[in-house]
């Protein structure tokens, strides 16, 4: 077998990490989370390596205006336990997005990333803002339409 036909495995240091900005105004949350997770992992690149951080940074704006399909705004539940007896807190999606839309989007993307050390490193490259402005203009992010 020729050595030229072997698949090259990249290291994180050998890859450039571009910045993207995504506007979630009236975009379905789950569909956007899939595409953002693929960009964070680097699956949109031809040199994707499963065990390395080959993806880019993603800045999400207008997270407060994200959409859910069907009756999920009223029926989808977000749960959190305070670790005290009887400390289960439950919120509907409408209440949770109104209270903390950035965390709702972050949780949706986190559910589509690998769990473990690589996934924890990838989620730090996600920046979510409920409004239409962000402080990452110096990185020259490329606008990405979903």
C-alpha cells in the first residue's frame, strides 16, 4: 500500500479556527443547533479529524428570538435540580427562553456535541448573545446563514 493514500490526521495546533456569526432570529432551534455543532467540531471541513479540535468559533446573536416548532414553547420542559431535597425546578421552554435564552441555545448545542474532554473544549468556542450585538468584531467573523 502506498503511503500517499493514508488519511492524514491533524492536530489542533495545525488547524486554523475561523470565526462565524449566526443570526438566530426566527430560526428553528434544533436545526440551528445541528449546524452550529458541526461547525464547532469541524465536520464542514475536508480535513475533519474526530479526535481533534478542527472546528471554528461560532458567535450566535438574537438568541432571544429563536423559534420552536409545534407546541414545544408550551410543552417542552427544562429541568434543573438544586441538589436539595425537593429541589427540582421545572420551566417551560417559553419561560426558559424568556429568562435565559443564551443558556437554552447553549444547552441545545451541547446536546449535539460529544461528551468528554473534547466536547467541553468545543463548547467554550460557542459565544451566545440574546441581542443583536456582540463584542467579537475584532475577530472579523464571517456571517453564516442557516
